[in-house]
């Protein structure tokens, strides 16, 4: 059984650029949630995808968008990057809407 | 405003000591989870509690969900250096679809 994987591991961008982060869910999982974790803080919920549809969204602006593909992998896109977007971006997968989530190692994004 | 507040924020103790971490909210949750996160890694699920008053034990770790399902605690007995990490609670609101994480408790166990 393969766990949740994310790519890239680290990324450096400049303000105003766009970024795409990728997540492969654990085998058998059809739900993916994305979180932003600033240094020294708990993760903040961005949005969740269930069977390719957005199924809930946190308090993030529209420049944060996502996709889920038929194989249940997912992308997080962030446009017009700001310095405050620097954070660890975590992806978590689960089976259906069950409450047990499994997290990937995260992508560390630095915006200069 | 943070939905879930954890205390203490930082904790440094000697190996063998006991400790308790608290997770408090004014909101009711349908379930609450505890995670441990190590630097450079994603959070790892320790336990899920669903019923008010529920107590779960995982070796030296004891988790309790408050009767009103608004708070939780994590008690570690005889802490070991391997327990070092960031402990996070996360609650799921009855409306579902979102987990709200606490502010985190950074635990350091000194050998």
C-alpha cells in the first residue's frame, strides 16, 4: 500500500508568480484535503475534493484553486503569490468522507 | 480567531516525567483527532475520539474527549525522548468536510 506522496519537496518562487503543487492519494482513497501550515502554527484547511468535486473550502482567497483527477490525485494552484504564502503545504487523503486522514510529507514553499 | 486552543504552547520536560496537553474550544465537534508531527514531515494520526467522555489509551498515551465534545486532553506517562514533537489536535464540526487544527504543543523530552 503506497502512502500519500507530494511533489515537489521544496519550491522557491517570487512574488506575483504562480505555483502548482501535486499530491497522490493513498491507494483506495477518494478524498483529498489541502492544508497550509505556517511556521510554528497548526495546519489551516484550504479545501477538500471528493470524487473530483470541491467538497468544502476554508477561508482562503480565490487565487487558491484546486483539481482532483479521475485517479484521485490532486493539484493545488496558487496565483499571484504573496510573501505570506510561504508555508508548508500539506495534502491529506481519506476514504470517502471518513474522518481518518493520512498526510503526505508536504511541500515547503518559499516566496521571495 | 483560532477555533481550537492548545496549552501549553511549549513544554520541555525530563525523561520519565508525566505531562498533559489540553485542547479547548467553545464549539462542539463530531470527532476530534490527535496528531504528532516531526520537523519536515506531515502530521501522523495518533487517535480519533468520537463519543463525549471517551477515553482511549495508546501505550503510554491517554486521550480523553470532554463530555460536551468541546475539549480534549492528551496525557503522556513516563515521557521518553522519542515522544519529542509537535502535538496537534484537530476537530471536525458536525457540518463535516473540514478539520480545524489547534495551535499545537511543541514537546521536548530531555534525556
